[in-house]
C-alpha cells in the first residue's frame, strides 16, 4: 500500500531523472558519478516504466516484488529453527520493523539488496547441506545482485566469498574450485572500482564521521523504532552474545566436519560487517553506516542472535528466556507504521498530488496560463518535476529561494504553517502527513515588459547550447527580473540534464550570480518537436550587475534541436 499511496521522495525522483528516464543505468558510461545510482534497481525500474508508464507505483514495483522474495527466504530460513519460540521471534523480527518495510515501497536499491542477500544465505545453506557448494551458482548470483543494488554490501560479498572458498574446497574438484573462486573475485572488481571512483568524487558522504557507537545507536533505533537508552543496552547485550556465539563456533571441536552453517553465516556477516566498517573508516575515511546504509545489518543482527541460541540447546530454557525481549519488537514498531509519509529525513520533501491538482486549477484561471512557483531550498524540486511528467501538466518548474514569500511567486511550497512567516500569502492546502503547506499570493503583482527577443532559424539547428538572451543592465539595477521562455525543440535521446541557465555578470564579465531552470519534467515525448513554456524570477540583481544572459544547455550530449525560441523579460510595475 505504501508503494501506491506514499508520494515520491527526493532520492527516487533524482534517480528517475538522472538514470531511469534517460536510460543511463550503469556507471562508466558518462561523467555523472553519484552514490544515488543503485544501478540494478534503476534497470529494473526502467523495465516496469516501459510497461506501465510514468507513475510512482510502476518504478517501485521491483522492490515491491522483492518483498515477496524476501518473505519467502525469511520463511525458509526461519523454518530451520527447531524451537517454536525462536522461530516465531525470527519471523516477527525480520518482517515487522517499519524502517525495513518502508524501503520495499521505494524505488531504491535497499529493499532489493536485502532480499537478494537473504536469497544468497539460503542457497548457500542448501548447497552446503547437499554437498554441492562448489557446483552451486545461485548463491553467487544472489549475492552479486545484492551488491549491484547496494554497494554497502561489498563487505558482505567478501565475507560470503571467504566462507565459500573455505567450505567448498575439495581436492578432487581443485580445478573447478579454483576457476570459480577466480571468477567470483573478478565479479567483485567492478564494484570495488565504482566504490573508489565514488570516493574520489566525494560521494561516500552519508553516515557518521564520529564513532562506531553511532551505528549501534542507529541499529537500536531500527530495532525498537525510537532512540532510547534501554534499547541501546539491549542491542549491545545481544552484540556481546553474538561475539560469544561466534567464538564458540570457531573453537568447537567438530567445526570442520560439520559447521553450523546458518549461525556461521549470520554471525560472521554481522560481526565482520562491523569490523569492515571500522577498517573502511580508518583506512579510507568512509563514514560509519547509519539509517539506510545500515539497514542490511538488521536481519543479520536478528539472525545471528537467534541462530546463535541454537548452539546452546542444552541450555535452552535460559537462552529462550533471554530471547523474549525480541518478541516485543513488533509492538515497539507500531507507532511508526503509516501508509503515506516517509521517514523523518524525507518527509518534508514529499509533494502530495493534491497540491498539484490545486495548482492545475489555479493555472486554468490565469489569463496566460503561467504560474510562478517557489519553494524553500530544502525541498527537492525533482519530486515536483516527476508529477509534472506523470500528469502531463507542463506546470512551471519550482524555483528554490532562501526567503520564499517575499517574492513575486503566485504559489509557495513551504514547511511553515504560521501565516506570520508569509504575510502576503494565504494557506490553501496543508498535507496532514508531512505538514507541508501550499501558500497562494493574496494579490498578484502587475508586470511590465522591458525586453523581448525571438529566434527563428530557417531550419531547425542542432547543438547542445543556444543563447536565448544577452541584455546589458543599467547601473544600480535592483528590481527583480521575470523571464518567460517559449521554446519549440526536440531532444534525442531523452535529456538527463536539460535546463535554461541564467547568469548575471559584473563589469569585468565575472559571473556574480547563476541559477538554473530544469526542463526535464515539462515533456513526455522529447524525440519529436514540441513547444513548452517556463519562467524564472531573478532576484539577485545588485549594483555590480552589468549584464544578464540566458541560454539553454543540454549537458553531456549534443542532441538538442531548436526550431524556435522566444524570451520575454518583465519587471514589477511598481519598480519599473
């Protein structure tokens, strides 16, 4: 239901416009490097986009289907626990935490990666039980897909490979074992290369730069749904138990002949991921995982603890009693359950579709069909652009501004609910889930045309850059300038970074201010010529400004064809 009802969040929208919509799924094909590209997720989302069109549900379907896979493997693995109390605790702890469930309803790689990781554990166990680990390919396929969906699992892949190499070794199959081991290592090289390249681009920024205790604090929040000291103590206690269980596994007498594979995998995956986080921080300055980059620790933590108890079945009553707090996990999660809004960090950036409907109605009442729309810088405008594309509305793109409300905008999207913050506006709609409010200007400011330029070549011209206006400014100009653009163009392939750039220069032609108007959300079909209109307000004209220019630029590709263009500049009548 969340995949259907919850509005898009900013990371989904950015992934859509940069990777899914323009069909740029994989790294090494262009210069745009970001950790936001979970490339197997991007590829799968593109497949469903072709089938079902532009909609939140269609691009979220891969993760939604992955949840079915996750439930299947969680059930199969949990069924290996012989005691019903441990089995129930395992199932409840792995399928009820709200932060985990939430990411199976987003177009991100986290849900997919966790489902594939559980598949890798299950198939490793089954292959080992049947004595066919060296011949098995399915466990490798699942762990490789998990890393392809979420690079945070590179360490998990290495741990998986270590156990594969140790437990599958057979002298009589030495050649097959060696070839597969080399292949499995080679399959990891692209991911390691991607990781180092992202580090060079300073894209591995999300996390904590302070202490590993921040990761454990986040883990306790994921487990118990809130930040609380008792919860942290419980997590630390179970982590200590996991260390004891793992040491017991390593020193037990029959570990080589008959290792307990599921406890071994869960405990080592969890504990060695902690060690890997420490090494990555101190050797490569990669931050400690928190929140969503920590999410794959959650099933490993529960699995390691509960399967660790099975190593001491002769003391079953004591350890089953210790496991009782884990049965309370679903009750701690209840307050966080919802169908509409995202976790706290993303909630403010969700744009309800009801807002868009209100804007469409308002535009139909204007004479020129154009609305000036603004928002706070915290809001990610790509979420609005996605709705523009989905609804085929061609509403003017949202413009970010530090102080919205003291402007010419007809509508402002803001997290502020108090009218004192926006005295010249009235609240017309408030989202009950995120608290975001849509404000409408009480009276529109009349505008006066001060410049107009039309560009009509004899035949459509091809380039990746076209100048739209180059206007000298009078000394001391401080009035806002309103730019209205009308364009007829086509772009092939679908643009990923198409925009109109406005620059203000001083007397020495140094750029003293620049802003961009994104155009990707204004058209569904770019392969044929079509018209679009967009506007932007330039507020930062200072006494140093001597020239303003605007140009359209399709960054990273040359396939931009312009048939006609018109740029009209207005200024408020009161300042003319």
